[in-house]
C-alpha cells in the first residue's frame, strides 16, 4: 500500500506518487522531485491551481514550519508543474 499525503493547495489526499514534494533550501522553496532533500516537506498536486492556492493561502510556510517569508521562483514552479502534469504523462 502506497503512502498517502495531503496537498497543501487543495487539501485533498492522494498517493505520494501523484504529488510533488516541496522543501526549503537556503530560505527558498524548491521542488524536491526525487523526494530526498532533508528536513520537512510539503506535498502538492502538479497543477497550477493547487500551486496558486498554496501560495495565496501561505500554506507552504505553515506546512514547513518556517516563520520567515520564503523566496519562490515562479518560472521554476511553472516548469516543474508542466513536467509533472498528468496530461503530459504517457
């Protein structure tokens, strides 16, 4: 049975393989595509809607237990979401 995680954007539960892990490195959000970076991680569906919802709600800071504001590269986020989008699979 595969582990289940909750998306910080839409709050729906999904299998770990259906989500992308996001972590903090040097004060910036980074997409941890292989899910191997140390520290806390937050999980996100590979959709722009979930990413926008998480950013709007400041869900990453809460989930990662970080009190400072986090830097984020929107270009990197869009590329990662596009690469992992279900419509681009298969």
